[in-house]
C-alpha cells in the first residue's frame, strides 16, 4: 500500500494549531509547477482572499476533500499538504502504484476553505457565519463558491475534514479520541441510504487498515441529523461523504498523531475507492467503532484540598489570536466530584491555594502543590 511506503511523510516546516493563508502560499506556488497537478482559483472569501483548489489524477472516480471550513481547525490541512508532497515525491520516483491510482481516480484538494477565519483563529468566517451551517442558504461567499465547484465537479465521494475538541473520549474507556469518523445521516430518520451505506463501508475499511496504528484512540460521532450542515446535505443529495475529525493525544499539543492518522486514512481511502474494495466491509464493522463521549478534560487536579474541602478541579485550555498574537490559557471548567471525568493530564492529592477567586469559565489563578510537585498558574498560564 502507498501508506506503507514512507515512515515519515509530513512537512516539518509547518505545524498547528494556528495556520494561515500566508503559510500556505509557498506551497501553492510550488504546486502550480508540480507535474500532474493543476492549481485553480475557484472563488474568494468575504475578505477577498483567493480560494484555491488543486487537482490530481485523471480517473473517472471523482473525489473532493476540504479542510479549514472552520478556520481554527488546521490539522487536516497539514495532512493534505503531506499527501500532496508525498504524491509529488512518488511522481519523481516514477512510482507504478501511484501511476495506476491516477488512472482510476481524480482528486480535488481544497486545503483552506475559510482563510479569513484561519487568520483570526476562529470557527466562523469574517462575517461570523458558521460555514458548516450554511449549506442551504449559502449566505457566505465561501459556501457559494464551494457549492459552485461541487455542482461543476459532480463528485462521487466527498471528505469533510475537521478538528474536534479535547473533551471527546472513545466511548466509556475515556481514551482520547485522536481520530473520529462519521457517515452523516441524510435525514431525521437517520436512514441508511445507498450513499450512506457506501460511506459506512468505506469508513469500516479505513478503520480496519489503520486501527493498529493507535489502538483504542479511534471513535465515531453521533449520527444525529443536522439539516443545515454540509455533510448531511451532501449525503441527502446522494453524494457519499466521510467526516474525519482530528483529536487530541497526551503530550501532543500540535496534534501530530492525528495528522499522521488522517494521512494514513486518506491514502487507504483512495485505494479502497479506486478498486471498490471498500465493498468487502460491512455496516456492522462501522457500527462496532465506539461512539464518542464527552468525558475528558485537559487537566484534572484529583482529591485536592481546596479551602478545607476535598474535591476535584478540572481545567480546559482556551486558544485565541488577539491583536495578531497567539494566546493560550486555562479556564476553570468544573469543580466538585468529577469522578465521571478523566484528565488528559491528572495530578492527585495535594492542595490548591488561590491567587484570585475562582470563576467558572474564567481564567485560573492558583498554586497547586503536592509532596513532589508545584504548579503556579497565573491568568491561566503555567509559570
């Protein structure tokens, strides 16, 4: 398999979580000169930033995939860059397997659908529209351009690529959901339409081929129908649409593990689609992927002495760009008996001394200490 040809395939000069159009520009310039690739502008953002697509392959089976529909979700963009550079290296090496793949499928990559939101590190676009809830009215210029591209392309498969919050766990096991799948529902009845069944089979194949890479860290989203969402509407229009969500992993703030998993899953997906071998997999294998639960918090201080009471304190990291500068800080998520939760990082016992009163969803100012460790957090930042 192509996914097994390289142990290291990602571009070390780029990493998340804040990735903007200026970071992508050098790659767009390179890609415009790559053999077998066609770079095109297909629209503009609300702030008149060009939207680009990159086509590869000449096969009849048409695939489209896009990332950073939400501007603060860049992990899959990095994986797309990795795939394009990987394919380019194989073209230079005259790789026979890649040449064969290019005769069966054609892929349109959209690496950054929301450059305005990416610049501000926000989910929404410059006019505060959540583009993943704009599939019907298409009020945003980005969604109008996107659907015009889709209507012209008439894809056979679609891949909707996102990042997910750190709260998501793999079922009740409370492992980080480092990669999550979904075959979206086409209606409120959550019908198993022909396109949705195909999507379930493809995801089952992708999961079977990659689950050993990070055992216990693959999850599945609830299939609740969202009538305004892009993936749900594509499925309703009989276009099989795979949702992939990059998640967290302990001591991996740049989501390198999720980036690698998306790379591997997409490479396998291309192969499974090209020869229709995804049809060997069953809906039952898709259903067996554990469903995500919201049982994780970034930091949990467990059984600490806080103002004379023994309790748990949970913190969540918040990330933002303010006046062009990157900021990250912890807020108080919850306090009390939090035995139902698990911390991605946990500290047990000891005591907490407040430097300022705690407020739910407010920045944390406290000192935690036990017999071996002292952590000082001021304005949400560990110092």
